[in-house]
């Protein structure tokens, strides 16, 4: 029976650490966006509602400032409605991205290793001051036993 060499185990350990770090950073960004936008990600229904929302403010059909205003440096900020719409769009995109990453992790290292990565990432967020589930991850729901 072939066994893995020490370097193969070291490579695997580095890969698992890299996977955990990536998911931690992704989850932290998702949690920060949700908190900043006042969006709850605690239930599947809330996530589904967020994912189905359309925000037309994300596209600008014309510039609202006159040429004089555009030269004024005090009016350089973006439209607040547009900013919120863009952040909501980013949040939805990151949730989709995370789902793809989780699926890839399961395919690459298996369910048990992915569960451990997700559990460790959630614990790291809690240590950083986020409440459990602020990132939309409910580990019990995600890895429920049938």
C-alpha cells in the first residue's frame, strides 16, 4: 500500500491552510457587507430574498451633475443609492462565489475536510467579533446529517 511522503503531507497541509484562509477572508467580506447594508443572512429565506432582489439603481442612465458641479471637488462622491446597489450586487456575487468555492473544496478534499475548513473559518470570524452566522453560514444546516 503506497503511503504519502512527508513533503506530500506538508503540501496538503499548506493547501488546506490556504483554503481556510481564503474562505475566512471571503466570509469576513460577506459579513462586513451584510452588516453595513443592514441585511440579515441568518435564514435561507433571507438569503433567497436577497438573491432575488433587483436593484435598478446600479445602472446610471445619465450624469446628474451639471458641468459646473462636476468641476467642484466637493461633489465627487457617488450617488448613495447607486453605492448601496453596487454593494448589494457585490454581496450577491460573493455569496454565489462562496457557494462555488465550497463545492470545489468538497470535490477537491472531501466533505469532512471542507466541514473542518468551514468550522475553523467560522470560529475565526467569531474570534474577530462577528456573531455566528453573520456571514450567512449555518454549519448545522450546511452539513446536516440526513
